[in-house]
């Protein structure tokens, strides 16, 4: 009886048809997505060209996009490695093959080149990592097997034979075919013998085989009398032998004498048409598999996160002691756990990294997670634990309830870190770690903001100087110089021409009048609003004189320094949505007013591109982790009084995609709900288009009592006994403030969970009273949490309440439409959020309303600049004041950030150092380099 023919053409056609259907389904689910295969060839061998054309045709038939990268024979090893790494880092390329042999005029280590290919893209299965996995039997989703062995196994399976328990003989031990197919048979529970050129008694060994795979490159070496009756024979050989009957004078045969063996075997592969077509089909299958892994991550990111256990101590040690005792995961490990690709993560040491904005494009079809904002009641000067609650809630959702969860917090300024407030990493057993890196330089974002801000400040003063010391033609010639005999406008100068309505683009053809208009900004030195900044509390820089050197020719003026986080560049960073959007916003920043009353922008100065370059890396969110190993984005830190006081839109957007539709993103709004939350909704959410699902309102018994008439709380001084003893009368009187803040959240249609941050001195009666009053005031739930002392486990009830709230009905809306007048928008905030009877515009503010309306800024949202210590403009008025009129001293514009900020009273933008700053306690161990004294 003749053996049945294992027709590789038929079987591979069926496989390719199924793969084509799989690709079509991918494209339907994720428009724009296609599997992509890159074939790298060095040289131009004709046999290699034939094989490549075969692969490209098969890929085209299935729907795989291919790129054939043909490098010349003068390519060096270094150039080849560079090209492969370029493909490794291209997220749109899913499979890479290096066509062998490599044909170059220079020595190239082919093994080094194949091992350069990323294991997850190594669809030829030749990388050492994949080979190692195969040898260990790790044949899961992460392992790619060489294509010919995979095709052999597919052919054997098509016979319907059970491999387990069979005797298998493999002739040949090459890395590409013989050895891998032997491993596959072994891990399919066959008993495998590998034969090679040095094997003794080859015929006798072959005769024992139930399954025989031959890959020895010897034409028709295996004869009929070698083969066991009924064996399955897979012939991997392809050898040319002379044949006068053929036009080409030769024909292809395998390593097996087909005519003889086909009379003995039960199944046999022909040559050609057996293993060859299967090899190509398996290459396509591997490519689709590689693409599917990327596809699945884009469609639904999956996390495989390892949480860090806490070792709780009582009493609770200092923040930095806790942080130092917890060993963080390496940040690349965390990044992989939450579904980030290696090319999307830029490491800054081992414990922090920047995350590429490319994630947004990769995950654009993934539904967002639930979005939760943490805010607080009007605080004491000590703070009520919003950051700690944000981190504790994230730890609870992650480590305790196994939800995908991201915390998004602001980067702290070094001003308060070394001043009086300390750091902002949370506290107790709910912290971001490493807390010293978090609180100090992090990845240098604030330094980048400082550099960009001060470059613009220097450019403003330099422009005034040069305009005042040069005549029109000389100024124009220096602004548009000839370079190598050619004179042309730069891109940013063309934008200025467009703004001025000048259509001519040849610098030599501008009229004298247009040259003057183009060159002169005519900045009024008394109307410069752009200040220099530094990230240190320094009260003596609040008012300074600059330009005193004789080289400035008497052009002195009074100026000031602000703290870096008060810079509009910081606000732009926090509100931007892309690098191009950031460049546009930076260009729109108004730095001064001209002598004719026109706003002068960074674009007019010509510095926008340079500012964007300085901010290129800062735009990427910083990835860190909590004490329990859940991910945290730390990004941006705008002042919450003169700016909007929230972390970046980009951090939230990326986190929402990474956490996925069943996950949570917990973001924090600065200061009390009347400031941070209101700006979060009206400015940040309006700009981002994101809609929150729940508000967590943080309160303490201490702060509520203060609002009920308790003694003044002063940072650095012991608390009065009223705060350590039960006093329900103070508590009930002071609940007017939480009640108003719950009401404020209600204006936006978002459910509120009241979170009581419990301290050791709080009595059960006080806690029960506060929770009852919160529910009566409209909170969807009220929960006591002990995350400071117990980590995530202490916030489980809070986390469950947040999940419930996020799943409840939300009718989000803004407090006011942008089309409302400037006065009316300010009045709406004052009346509804603060409880004022109305507002009073002082003369300077009234003039700005008219000016900004005329200049086209009337439709910007409002960012109120007022004290955070009271709902009113007077810090000493606690609770929920009534019967007051809010005075608006002045109004300023942050045209780049995109808001107007009315000044209620005097707002200091440069804090000072106290008598005993935090830096007294901060030091470093010279042996271990451990930081001490931070909190």
C-alpha cells in the first residue's frame, strides 16, 4: 500500500486562508491596524531574492503589510545592527526576519545579528531567548519557534497520529531545523533520537522510528529498507540533482528516496510541495501571532502586576523611614506589568521613568477607565491629607480589590520641600516611592520649566535693548540676516508676518513701513508681565532692580522673581494635550503690552520653538509607584491659587487608557474643593474633554472643628486641646464647610464620597457624627479611612464606596458657558461656589475686563486667585461665610494656558522661608547616600 501524501500546498493554503480571515477581523475591530513584517536582506543573492518574493507574496495574500529592506553588500555589521534596532523600536513593526545567508564585503556575525532582533518580534524563532524557551519546554504565547520545525509538527498533526509515546528519529541537528524539531517532538512526549553525520548504525536507528524527520541535506540518502513499516516520514531536504529530461538540466529531490520510502511509510511529504510551503505558512502564522499580542494590548490592555506587601508598625514611623524600608520594584518591571512597551518607556535610573505620548496613539481604541478626583474641604494650614488619601485609595483599589488603578499627582516644588510644608508624596503607609527622588529633582521637569521661562524673560529684555539701540534698517538686517548669500524668513518669523497681514515672503521686497512693523515690538517696559523664576522660596527676590550694569546703558527697571511652579509654562504643561498643542500654547503666552496697547506674545519674540525644545522631555509624564507597587504618574505642579492646581491632562489621559475600561484613575485637585475642584471641572475637564465619575471629598475632624470656631491652627505650633478632646458642638457647627463643598460638587452633577481621614485622637462619636452629617448633606456615601496607618487595607471601605459611586448615574455639566461675559463668569463662581452675595470690580479689574474683551480673551474660562484658607477672600473667615461681597483687585491673562485669573486680594507668587525651615532636618548619609529628614 502506498503512503498517503502530506500535501504541504493544500494544508498551507488552508492555514493562510484562516490567517487572512483573522487579519480581516483585526482590521474590522481596530481600523488602521495591520500586521507588519520587515524582511532585512544584506546583498542580492538570487536564491535569497526568490525566497523573499515567495514570503512577500504570501504576506500580501493574507493581508500582512511587508517592508523589504535590502541593504547593499557594503553594509557593515554595525549598520546592520543599527537597522535591526530601528525596527525593534518601531511599534508598528510586529515581525522581523533577517534573510540568511548575509552577503557583505565585511565580516558580519549572523548569530549576533539574529540575536539583536527583539524576541517578541523574532518570527523566525532564531533569537537565543526563543531558543532557550524552546529547550526548556516553555511553548507559550511568548515563544517563537523556527518556521520549518513548526511546519513539520503541523504536518504530523494533520495525519491524525498521536505523538505521545511514539519513537521519533530526527536526522540532522541544525539550529534552524533538526534541533528545534527534536525539541518539539520531545515536549510532545515522543521518545526522540537525534542522528547526525557522526552517528553509528544510522540505518538501524532509523528503522525504529514511528516518526522520521530528515534534514541532512543529502539527496535521497534515506532508502526504503531503512524505514519502519507504517512510519510517518517528513522530508525537509531540498537538493538539486542532474536530470536531462528537464529544461534546466536538474530537478529537486529531498533527503529521502521518495519512490522507495513511499511504499513503506504510512504518510510522506513530497519534495517540492511538502515542508517548503508549510515553512512560509508558519512564518505568516508567527507574524500574525506577534501582531495579535500587540493588537490585544491595544484593544484591551492587560496587567500582570505584583503588589508589594507592607510591614505595618505601631506607632507609625516617620514618612522617610517607611519609604526607605520598602524596596520599590525596578520601574521597567512595573512598566511591563501595566502593559507599556519597552520603546514607550524612557528610564531615569532604576526607579522612575518617563512615558512616551505614543501610548495614546497605540491605545486610542481602548475605552477609558473610571475617572475619580480627590479634593478636600477648606483646609487648615497643616493640610488634611488629600495626597495621602489619593495614594491610599489607589493602593486599596489595586492591592486589595485587584483593580487596574493609576494615581495621578502633582510634582512638588522644592520651595515647600525645603520651606515649611515639606514634600507631597503622601504620608505614613500611603506614599509615592522613592519619596526622596519624588520630592527633589525627579526627572528635571521643573528645571526645564525654569530654563524655558527664563529664556523668554531674557529674550524680552534683550529685545527691548536691541530695539532701543538700533535704527530700523539695522534692526531688520540683524533680525533677517543673509546666510551664504541667501536671505529668508524663519518659520516663526513667517507666523509674525501672517499675524501682521504682510503677504510678501521675500525679505528684500518688504516695504520700509512693513520692515518697521515686522521688526519693532515696541514693548512698554512698565507693562511687562513676564517674570523670571526659580524653584526656591526667596522673599528677597519679590522685588528687584535689573539692568544695572553699564553694558545695559541705563535701561534699568523694577522686576521680580516668582517661584517656578507659578510660571505660566507650568500651567501650559499641565493643560496641553500634545507636543504641537504645547508649542502653540507657548507661542500664545502674553509677556507684555506694546506702547500702542497690543499684547506681545512669545511668538512675537521669536522664541516659541526654542521653548518647546526645552520642554520636549518634560511633556512626558513621570512613572513612579506607591508603597504597595501600584503605578503613579507624577506630572506638572501648577500653583493652585494663581493657576488651576491640578496634575497634567496628559498623565490622566495616558492613565485612563492604560487602566482600561474596568480600571480606575484617581487624580488629585489642589487645595479645597472651592479652588482645586472647581478649576478641575471648569478648566481641566473643559480642556481635556474628560468627564469624571466621582468626587472624593477629604476631611478631618480637626479641620471641621476649626470651621466651627476652634482655636487658630498654626503650622509648627502644638494644637489646642479642643482638637484632641471630644467636642461635638464644634464639630456640628463646623460642618457648614463640608456641607458647602458637597453642595459645590453637586453643581457639576458628580456624586460625592465623603472620606474622613481619621486621626488617633478622634472619638467614635465624632466620627459617627461627621459621617452622618455628610450623608445628610448629600454625599452618596461617607466613609472613615485609616490608610495613613494601614495603607491600602485601611481604605478598602472607601475604595468600595468609590466603585459604587463611579457606577452610579452622573450628569456632569460645567458651572458656566464660556460665552458668558467675564464679569458674569466671575460672579457665578463667587455666588455659587463661595456663597458670596456678589462681586466688586475695582478700577484695575474693570479696565482689564474691557481690555481683554477687546483683545479677544473674553471667552476664556476663569481661574480665581484667592486664599485657600477660607471660602471667602478673608483667610480668618471659617465655616461657610455669608453676606460678603468678593472684591476683584485685578485680572490677568494666561493666554497660553488658556484662562483669565482674577486676583482676589494680594497673591504672593514667591513664598519666603520661615524662621526654622525644613532644611534644618534634611541631610545625607555620606556612606550610603541615603537622604534623611524629608517628610
